[in-house]
C-alpha cells in the first residue's frame, strides 16, 4: 500500500480537493473489489446449490450480473486515478511540452463533457426506474433502481476524478498524460 500512497501524493500534492477526490476514488475501488468478491462467493454458492444439492437458484444469477456490472462502473474512478485505462500516448510523446499541455487540456475537457452527459442520462434513467417502481421480470423481482444506481454513482465519481486530473494538470501538480 505504500506504493499507492506515494502515487496518490504525487497526483494530489497538498490540495484538499484533489486529496478528497483521491480518497473517494480509492473507496470506490475498495467497494468495487468487494462487489467482485461477493459475486464470486455467490457464484460458488450457486454451483453448490445447483450441482451438489440438485436445487434451483432464484436470485443468484441476477445478483451476480448486477454486482459485476456495478463493480465495473463503480471501479471506473479508481482505475482512472491509477492511470490504468488503455492509453495510446504516441502523439503526446512526439509533442513538445507546450502542445502536449494543450492537448491534455482539450482531451480532458472532452472526456469531462462526455462523462457529464453519461451522468445526466444515467441519473435520469435511474430516477425514471425509481419513480415508476420498475422491478425485474424474474422470480426475485428486484427493484431496478437499486442496480441502476451504479450508473450515476460510477460515472459521477469518474467525472469527479477527471475534473481532479484536469485541476492537477492546470495547477502543475501532475504532468500532462503523466509524461515528464
């Protein structure tokens, strides 16, 4: 964990906003990992019930699907904070520092814009499911606003992380594209 804390310090400096967003992203990463562990445990339980006890499963498949999707969405900001997404840096590497800085600003603003649209429509979709009382068409009949909440939460936290990344570059705390 020491490697992670030093990486966080290099991307946040002493800026309270950047440290808060980093803490939220780390918490989201832990929650995402917990959802994956829960999905694996439920899958193991489902295998035992189906193939060892020869019983039927009612809720397990649906729960695993929702947990894995939620883990993916909620884990987005943590992966972004670690710069773990697929990155093609051929163009930034070939640019001098000044154009690289402007390219980082443009790509950050575009990313923030796209994710902001996802947050808006994700919230709208979640609220629609909550307002209408949607339930899944399965025996379990889960209230769909619960798994759909991962959409605005995951993208909202990713939006915060992207804004923090932009602020870190603008304040000179982080280098554009993480390049020296």
